[in-house]
């Protein structure tokens, strides 16, 4: 049976946790260990909420602002792995720091806990100084991440407002370069590129934040790279870790920027894929924030790709269709995929040839 929700334990006062001190939730079915952790953390300046089982702990997370969760793995009913999975399944707790305790001492438990989404793992018996240090570190990272998110959202609103004012140009390259200049100036992306996709499934780089001739990744020196980009774009947004260039590709330009991660999102005109927006960044200073930085970069490129679709999607669509027609006509002319027959026009009285009627038939039957 679920225990009643307990009172908050603080260094000075009980009650609902306030903004002055971060509140830590401790979930453990052993009352002696709960009290031990609470005493150490309370002396370190944290407010505490205690829960005897996973079900009570999840209810407390929903009822109070929690800065971090400490949870035992082996508990009756909802165990620690289930608690983590439940927290990660909800957007409001998807990034809440969770540290798991275990007395099992085997590698499988560590792997399962981290796979479930735990941020950290401590094996029993737990050293209290280490526990306090870990809690402080994760709360500090969480606070820093929330500041980053707020700043990113404010920047994104400003960028979207600026992009919305850019008028589509008859020349997509001009419009793409103007948009890239805004993104490069207002975001922390070290690289921005717009890749056009034509109706015949070919692509080319419209513009990028690198000097002409230096962009080796997005445009791709080979059709294989283009097929990869277009195929992935049809499946939706994605991220790529940036490794070494392919054999035969130069190591200059894009590869010298020190980029670690590229996020890509399709640009649509209606339901037609007309382009791909790529934004890349260097590795974050904090290794633990790498996954969050990946998610934020992907969300950013999705938002901006949607704006690009509205700003220049129809222009890219029209240009792509024109390019396909021009390419087909050039192929017909270069390969002479046609035959011309000339029919003389004769003046009946003098029987003189006064002109010719030319009849053209193409190899495809037109």
C-alpha cells in the first residue's frame, strides 16, 4: 500500500520546497538509509522529500518542484529502473537529474540503469561525501542547462522573426545566403548550409557559411553523398556525428572547422521536398550535456527549416522544375536524341523551291 506523502525535510523548516534551496527527492524502501541520506543532504543545505517506494516517489515529483531524484534500484513494486523510465517518458521530467543506488554490484545493473535514462549510478555502501558532490554537480548542470534553454528560446524567436521578414528572391541563392547570414550571426552554429533538392532527386549546395569551394560535407563530391542526404531527408530530421572525410576527399574547408555534430531538417514546399537545412556545432564543453545539446540543435534546425519552407519553398520548387526541364533539354541536344526531316515547299507555277518545312521527332516518341 502506498504511504502517505511525507513532509519536506529542510535544514530550518518543513513544508513545500521553495526557490531558496534545491529540493532533492530520496526514494528508498529502507527507512534507515533514507534517514541517513536525508541527514547528510540536509546538513549540506538541501531540502528533502522522502518516499518509501517508487509509486509514492512519482506522485511527489508530480506534486512538487524537484531538483534531483535519488532512487534505490531494488524496491518492491515499481523499482528504480521503472521510476527512471516513467520520468523520462514525460516532457516535464525528461531532463530531471536521476541518480540510482544499487547494492547488486554487477555491470548489468549499471548498463540497464543508464539505458533507462539515469544520469548517474552509485553502488552501496554509499560514501556520503561522494553522494553530496554528485548531487551538487547534477543540480549545477541542470541549472546551467535551463539557462541555456531560456537563452536559446529567446534567440530562436528573434531569428524566426528576422527570417520571416526576408522576401523570397527570384534567385534562390541570394535568398539562401541572406538567411544563412542571419543564422550564422544570431546562433552559435559554427556551420550553416542550404542544400537544394530538385524533382529528379538531384541536389546542389545553394549557399553556406563557408567560403566557396570549402564546403565538402553538405554538397558532397559524389552522387552517393547526395543520395544519402536526400534519402535521409525524406525520413525526417536527423543528426550526424562528423567524423573523418571519405577517402580521396580533401581535409580542408569544412573538415578544419572542428565540428562534432550536424543536425539536418528537410525543407518542404507543400509535400514536395525542395531542400535540406544543415546546422553544425562543435562539441559542448560539458560532456554530460552532449545529449541535451544534440536535442537542442535538432529542435533548432527543425524550426528554422519550417521558416525556410514558408519563405522560399515555392521559389525552390519552381526553380527545381525549371532546372529539370533545362537539364533534360540539354541532354537531348547534346546526345542528339531526335531526328529532323525537311519537306520542301514548292511554288507550283515555276516549280521553284521557296522554303522548307522542318519536322522533328524525338527518340522518346514525342
